C-alpha cells in the first residue's frame, strides 16, 4: 500500500528531525 509507505516515511522523517533538533538544542529538553 502506497499510503502505508508514505505514512512510514513521514514518521521516520519526523523522528529524525526531532532527534536532530533535540541534539542541537539540549537546553530545551
């Protein structure tokens, strides 16, 4: 299913961006 693939990709990108943001701004966490 293309929808499942897009949902998984979006979730992976979101988690990756969140982790990078947390590493760059540790004072916020």
